[in-house]
C-alpha cells in the first residue's frame, strides 16, 4: 500500500504498525514525535497503530533553532 | 537601604534559574560549536526547533539533544516558521509529545518573512489555546505594551518583546516601550531578538528586564564561543548595574574632588 511520509510517497507491505515503520526507517532508538493524518500518535501507542492506504505520516525531531 | 539580592534567581513557571541568558541553538557551524558556545554562555534554557526528520538519514547520526540533553538543559521548543495559529499550536503539541510531556514552549506566530515581525493578533489567539491546553507559554511579541499586557493576562508565563528584528543585530530600538512593558509586568520580561553585541545585552538588563534571549548574536559572531562568554558577562554586569541604581543623567558637571583645601 502507499502512504505519504514526511511529504514523500512510500510503498509499504501491509499490515504494518507505526512502530514497525519507525524501525524500518531507522528511528526505533531515536527521539521523535509522530503524527498520522494530523493527529499525534503517542509513543505508547506506536505498536498498536496500524497504517492505512493514503495515510499522511509526519515524523519530527528537535534540531537547532532560535 | 534596601539591599537587593543580586543573586536572586530568574523564576519561570515555578522553576528557578541562575542564568538570565537564554540562548538559541541555530546557525552554529556544528554540534561541537553549539555545545561549547552554550557552555560559555552559561545558559540553562536553550531553544530548539521542531522539524521533519530527514528520511534515509543514517540512524546513528548524532542528534542535537545528544550534546544538549534534556536532563542538563531546560529545552524551549519554538514555533519558528509558523505564520498561523494552527501551525503554531500543532508544533507545540508535537514538541510536548517529543519531550515526554514537557510543557514549556516558546510561541511565535510570524507576520512577515522579511522582518519576521510577529503577527500579534494571531499570537494572542494561539497563546489562549495553548494556555488552556496546559502549556507554559513564553511568548515572542512586539514591543507594544498593550499586547504584552494582554499576553500576560491570558496566562503566558513570560513575555518576550523583541529588541529589533530577529537576526538583525540592531539592538534595542525602542527602550521607552520596553521600560513601559517591564514596569507594568508581573511575569518575567525576556528581551528576545535583535541583540547584536554585548553592550546591547547589558543595556537590556539595565532597563530592568529579567533576561535576554539571543541566537544570531552569538552563533554568527566571528568567534561564537568568545561572544557567548562576552554575553554572559554583559548580562551579569547589566543586571548588577540595574540593581545598583545608576546615577541620573545631568546636563552639567558635578566635581568628584573637594573644593576645600585648595592650596593655590
């Protein structure tokens, strides 16, 4: 299935959870926050949140800024 | 005579800080320079931005929070780049999730990309939403004393009027407005944006503000670590001068040596 991740198309093998997506992308041990379709999915729920076709996922982190 | 406590801490949202210099973490050459400058500044509160991760980035790549860990520093996530209420609120909510429920945020809602002046109308709206949602909001605003008063009334934990446009290095442009804001405020007033060099920071503190937040003045100086050290001293000097009570300005002279005992 296709989702949008940080504005880019991504083809995935369903079923897949947010936790699995983060693992695939290399973020399993990183401090990130995640939104799916403009709703924040708390860290504790990443393992139980299953992605759907056309979901818009945003993964953000903290970086330098004023 | 009242002996002011020169070591009285800065208190924001119930937490005490010894340092009145808050620093940004943008525009540094690399993380090492960020770390060294932040340490030289003696900053305890540092701002960070919230942005998309770079997909495909090496999972082992260092992250800013490795050099500025949340256990050691009070992180102040900002809403830089937000031009409307929705984006600012969304950014703060993501920051809170990112930092495990951390409530302190720097709110900025911009109105113009050239000057980066705040849109104070939208800032008021966003502040109200965020305060109601339980955030401790430190709010970047113009030097308009009425807006500053309204932001405080909404429940912002600190009001942060600009000295001059972000990154401009112009120093305080309207000290009378800042004095007005400072004298009427019951929450900390932190001058944020536009500081250029050490004297600008000292002047801000001499006006009586509670702290100064700066990024470009340090990060874009020729020697950022040295400038950070200068700023630290300037903030301390300005604060002491304010508490010491300066002499008034007079048109004519007032001799420092006695007239009596002249032998000629």
